[in-house]
C-alpha cells in the first residue's frame, strides 16, 4: 500500500493531492498570480488529510514537483516536503514538472507535446514529448524566435501547453500548432508519476536534493533613489 502526498508549487498554481495506490483521494488547488503558496500550502495539506480521514503518520512518501519554474515557488514546495519527510522519516519523490504538464493532454491525438513555462522576456522553459510521453528533447531554457519548434510542427500536430504558450502563439502561426494557454502544472497529474516512482523505489537523497531551477536565480537589487 502507498499513501502519497503530492505537492506542486512550481508556478502560480498552489496544488496538493493525496493518493492511495495511484488513485486520487483528494485534490486542493488555487491558481492565483499573487503566488500565495506560503499562505495556502499547509492549509491545503491539512484539508486533504482531514477529508481523506488520514493523519500525517499514515503517509508512506511525499512527492514534490521538482521544476523548472518559479524560484520562490519551488523553494517553498521543496522546503516543505523536506521538512515533512525528515520529520516523518519517509521517502522524498521528485516528479518532472513539464512531463506532468504534458500529461494533461493524454488521450489527445497530438504527435508532439511541448509543455512550456514563461521565463524572462521572450524566454521559456520547455521540453518536447511524443504521443507516448517519451522525451524527444530534454528541458531547456530558450528564446522564442520565428523558427522555434519548426522541426516538430512541420512533421505533425504539435500541442504547446502552459504559461509560455502565449509567447509562441503571438509569434508563430501554423495549422499544425495547437495552443493550451491557460493550463498550469497540477498535483493531479503527479498522482501516477509519484506512484510509479514509489513502486520503483526511485527516491531522492533528502539531504542533497535541490529543485531543478534550470537557470541561476538573479536577485535584482532596487535602484538607488537619486535626489532631485
């Protein structure tokens, strides 16, 4: 038996799910541009456990969406999961944020799925999967240009999904491109991913695990005010 708590905080969506043996029991999430993870995450965890009539000691593992994504969001999620796993002495599971986002299009007849998250300016964090959700091209941080993704949409129907899709949709038009602009990563799609890793005993080193930031975090210092 496996009772797994799944936590997704890589983007604006604060999402928590509780699953037993790969079957969803409870889902709590709220997508807000204000990044309210610090206020909502532990409330959602408590609500999920209470609704399913379990206590924290019943958990067999905790899974976290590892990124890429928001630096602050990832830090909040990973720090919370590390604390829970350490306190409960249970394994930490890390799931691929972009792959779980792509899985939202399971059952659709797309040749390629391109989950992508908004980065700075005209950049996106993106990966490419085939219809079996196998990696065609690894995750990269890249600049969107007019030729972007042409190697894929010229070969078949390509679905671009996530917060970075809008940048691509405004620049590139092609009948083989399908856009899902409002989709965000969710703990719902983590349910099967974390269960598979639990069965395979694919756990992270609790002491050394870090989120997948993809790019170095740049702290922008406020400009000094000049006197008139």
